RNA sequence: GCGAGAGUGGCGGAACUGGCAGACGCGCUGGACUUAGGAUCCAGUGGGGCAACCUGUGGGGGUUCAAAUCCCCCCUCUCGCACCA
C-alpha cells in the first residue's frame, strides 16, 4: 500500500518539533565554534514576497548546513519596522502606524514559520520598539558627543502649498505629487553624520573584505569617488572674495578662460544682490535649481548659464576672466566652483562655444599644434605645455606636480584629494521614525537628552493629516519640554532619523537583544560578531552597506567593538522575475488574461517582458499560495534549483511543478527501498551494484559540500543530488548497508534545502534524532576510486574513439592501447605520425599527415 | 559617455588551473501501464545526414596538438554611476 506524501501535514509536524526542542536557540556562552549568519531583515509590509523567499531560504539552508557541521549557529530575525509606508497608511486609512506594524509583523511571522526558516525567535527585534530605538538614540548621542553628528543647512524639496518637505520620489516633474504645486528648494537646518571624513578609511578597509563580491566593492569605490588633484584659490576681481576650486587638471590652470559657479553657490546671491543684473541672474538660478531637483533623467540637458557681471583673477598669471553661473556645476561636488578650461575639458568647451567665450590652448599634442579657431572638441589627452609661463615645454604629466608645488609655494593652492561621498543627511521630517534626542533651549542652546531620560518615545495620540506635515511638529505634549540643563521651558527636535540608522547596528543587538543597561555587552559582541555570512539584496550595495561600515568604524573607535567591518562574507541574491504582460488599452494584465499574445479583455496584441516581480506589473506570486498548493519544501527546492542564487531567476510554474514531482518521487522511492533496508541483512558479501552506488554517494558528498560551502551554487548541488537519486533507483543489487548509506547521505545533504520531508523520511528509516543534530556526512576518499576510467582518443584533435582502461595505466601503455585500437589503427595506417600527446587519465591525441 | 558583467539546445543552466561541449532539470517526441492523466515507468531529444560522417558555445581573426575557456577587433544585452571639475 502506498503512503501518500502530504507536505502540509509533515511540515507543521516538524516545525513544531524544531520549536519544542529549541533547535534554533543559541547558547551565546558556548565553547563550540560559532557561526553567525544574518539575512537582511525585512520591512514588515504584511506579506512575504518572493524576494524574501530566496533570501531567507538561502540563509536557512546555510544555517542548517553549518549546524550539521557541529557549529553553534546564530540565526536571528527581526523587523526594519520604521518607515514611510506605515505612515502613509496612517494618513490614508487612519490606522495608527504602530498598530499597523504590529499586525503586519504578526502576519509575516506566521508565514516565515510556515516556510520552515529556523530562527532563534527569542532574539526577535523591531527597530520601532522603544527597547530597540532607545539604543539608536543612545548611539546618536554618542556620535553627537564626538562631533560626528552635526547640524547644518541643506536643501530640501519643499512644497509651499502643503508647507512640507518632500522626498525625491514625491516630486514629479518639479511639482508636488499631492497638490501639483511647483516644488522649490529650501535650505533647512538638518542633522548629518560626518561620514565624508571617513572616506579614505572606508576605501582602505575594502582590502579587509576579501569575501565580498567584487561588484559591490566596485560600486562602493565609485560611490566614495576618490580623485586626486589640487585646490586652487581664485579671487573675485571686483571684491577680493576668495573662490577655491578643485581640479584634477592643475596642468591646465593657465588655460582658464572663465569660471563657473553652481547655482546654489552662496557667492552668487551675495555678489549680484543690488546690482542691475540681479534679477536676470537670480531668475536663471531659480530655473537651473529646479531642473536639479527631480528629473535627472532629463538628460542630454543643454548646458546653460548666465554671466554674473563679475570677474575672476587667475592667481597663476593674473588673467581676468568672466564669472558665470552654470547648470553643470554641482554644489555637492568639490567646492561648487569650476575653473573652466574649454580647450581641455569637453563640458567647458561646449559651454564656451554656446556663449562665445574664448578658448585658450595650454597643452599641445606631441607632434602638432592645436588651433582654438578650428577645434571641434576639447583636447583632453596628454601633451606638452604651452602658454604656461615657466612650465612651457614640459610634458603635462610632469607639469601637474610641478605646478602643484609651485602653487603651494606661492600659497595659491595645494595638493588635494577630493571625495564624492557626502555626509549622511539623517533628518527626516516624519513621524514614524526614531525621534532625534535633542532639546533646544533658549539659554543653553542645543542640549542632548540625558541618557537616563532615554528613550524619547513617540507620542501615540497624534493626528495624521494628508498635508504631509509631520504630526510630531503639531504635538505640543511632545514638543514642549524642560531643558535638562537649566530647567526652563524648551522644545524638542521634531525630526526623526533616517531608517538606515536603525539598520546600521542591528546585527550587534541580536547578540544581546534584551539588554536594558547597555546597547549590548561588548565581550559577547566581540565573540559573535562580525557576522560570518551576510545575505541580502544587491540594492543595498551602496547605502546600507556603506552606512553600516561607517557605524562599525565609529563603534570601534568608541571602544564598543574590536573590529571595523560588520560582515566577513557577503552574498547578494538575485532578483525574482516573471513575465509581465502589457496591453495598450487595458494596461498590465494577469497571466490568465492573456492567451497567445492577445489580450482576452479587448483582443489587442499584448507586449510581454520579463521583469522583477512587482505589484504594479501584476507579475507577483504569493508564497502562501505556493505553500498551500505544494508545501514549503517544494517552494524552497524550486527557489534554489536551476539558477545560481546570485543571478536573476525567472519564475516558472512548470519549474515549481517539477520540484514538487521530484519530492513525490523521493518520497515514494525511500518508501520502496525501506523493506530492503530492514530485511534481514545477515547475508554477507559484496553485491554487483555496491561499489558503484558507494562511489556515487561519496561523489555527491564531495560535490554538494563544495557547492554549498564555497560556491553557494545550490543549482549544481541539486543536480548532484538528483544524480544520486537516479543511481539509488537503478541500483537493484545492493547490500543493505550500502543502500542505507546512500539513502541516509541523500537525506542529509538534501535536508538543508527541504528539511521537512527529509526529517520525516529520516525518522522512517528508524532514526530517532533530528537531522539537525546529526553530522554532515563525511567523505571517504577511497570510495571515490574507480576501477576503470574512460580515455578519449583524438586524431588531429577530433575525438575518434574512447578507451576503457585501468586508472593507473602508464603513458606508454595508454599510447599503445590507443594505437592498436581497431578504428584508430585503420585511420593511422600509412600515415605519418607527427606528434603524440598523452594526457594521463584524460586523452591521447595523435597528429597525423 | 564612464565602469562592471554576460552572450552556450525550444527554456533555466553545467563544463576544475585550455583536454569528450550541452551535467541536472523543465519542455517536447515515441512507447508502456491506465476508464482517465498535469501521475508513474521506459526510450529519445543541439543542427544536418539512411549512414559512415559533417557541423556546432554572439560575429571575425589569432595562439595551440587541442579553445565555450587565452589574446586582438566588432556586435548585442544586463547592471551600476551618470554634467564628478
């Protein structure tokens, strides 16, 4: 009688078993080798998506593998639970963010348990919980006390109608997404972490990250954007104001024919104020600043500028050149001022051509001379200095450092390294975030909230209005307080923190999650951290992964931790994609609304594309539905099979079905073989399939171990597992011991991926302890040895035949065997053998003529 | 534009430091068992050819006894950055 495979039944059974036996609870004081695996925690949207499924299944499989290696494995989970969506829901639907968040977390926790992901739930944390954000605030104050958290002015997108700050994605075509009013740039005083000062250290520490993907390192390097050059101080001819610029081409400083300031440059307003050209300049500035706000995609945008009426004196030669405001000059890079050398910079060249500004050549190619009149583009390559005073005739590479030294000596400038990494703007004019624990007092100024008054909690009875204004600002109970220093009435900071602050240190709190007296116990964290294996999406390559590296450096300097990098090894999983269908009239369509490329609603032709799963494109798959239909093991198996985990995968229902079928076959097969294993196995002696099955069993161990441990290639690991299954099936003449070893090995190596079915079958084999507490199968090298091997014989590089020979055959014997092969001998008969190549154990190649 | 990566059957993808291209799976074809099959089992499956054999890893050239793999040129796609002075 056949016992049917009922995934849902056995899955809940084993989930309860793991739970009851506390198999994922960690003893932080253990003497065993530790392993800390962390998956990036989710925002609690209320429903799991396939991106979570790949991320957490991958993590869980590695966790289970390491547990089977006998390590004490820390695998925590929590919630990145502050953020905009909850606040928007509060505004739209009137649900308080906290209530909504708790409800969503409860729902997702159930889904996670159903998927069979093993976590130490005693360590669960939520960044929106006061027990957590108390310490986010404490860390902020530590940063503040070290001068790493500072207040300075910064431009924000401001809607004059709603009187509120807008995030970049809330600005559409320069207008407020909510009311359509034109958005302006407004300077607000905001909190920053002075991360830019850490630029070089963040770059240098990359050398420690040998187990991070190279592309992440590259992206970070570009993000930090180090460039070497010089600072040169120019002077406003009319007023004497100093204007420092940064340039990577100090060798072209004699060729400056104008200067460009960023529209936001503070000098612009200061200079033109009260002049006849004020209106024209400021109008242009306003226009240019607007372009900068939102639609960066509006590329190819025309170089634009306006003459300020003022001039600049070039310190190196006394040249007086016009001062312009230009839209290509960025306030956020360098000093916000560019020395413009149209002859040798393409951007400056285009600008000069457009506005009829002079072009002055200071570097000529080796064997020719440039003529400013006929140039059609800037000459940016190397050459020889001309029109450059005492540097004439010098190769420009040499001139670079010579000019810098000379500038330095004459105090016109100096060698400088510039970074594009900016300070971290962490103020958010929002409710649902960590309140910044600062009090403003009229007599004492800016006062940090004393540690014993932390946490500064979010008030609950606030009103969410659709204006976008933070409710904190209007909440007088919250805002009004007493100065901790002098006791006089004072006001609280109403901004909250960027949620990236919360996620910059959560990996340490997991280790000591309920500590009420300290952010964490440093000894414990130094034992468990850094994270051994960190898994998450590539979209965090620059933001989260730079912020948390910055935090680690600071916390190291504070003496909280004794390392500078949060994670030793990083793995970024690929996106989950699915075909999406678009109809011009009916917009995005569900899978079942399309047939043979035609829209079933209107009959129009449908355009289909593979795209990342998203709600708007209607190409999502709900994990709950997959688990209902096939069970968690099938979902886990499918998501790890076929495609390497770091690549984008295309969801296919057939693939899921195939995974399900495999598990059914596995189930049936083990049941079929059960009687062979329990049969009286007193009969001794080797059986005909023994050696082969044993060899395949151990080959599987070897390859699966490598694929999981080193390569993180579950697709190839699974291919090997499938081969073992096929081998077991076709082995009809085996001794019970060999068969048992094969099946037990199979269940062990498969268990990290599909743990429930493996546990169930494992127990049916008569085992009483969980696979999680057994040991990963050990490789016996001698079992891999083959009796015979296949060697290829090529003639002129083409395979002509294959030989079956003993593995230890000598090269001479191999060559002779090849030559005397019937087919080969007829082919080489009467020909001249020019060369004989013998690669032991692989091939023989005869070159003949 | 700059930077990085990738192009292999109908599809997802294998292939160690150059050594049998297409592992494994999906799909498809034929067959078996079935009242039935989105079940299971057997066989087949890069293309061409009855066959021996020929041909084949985006295109072109090169190195080599031997190239998916190394070198040069070109094409296409994906990702990241995007006026970075």
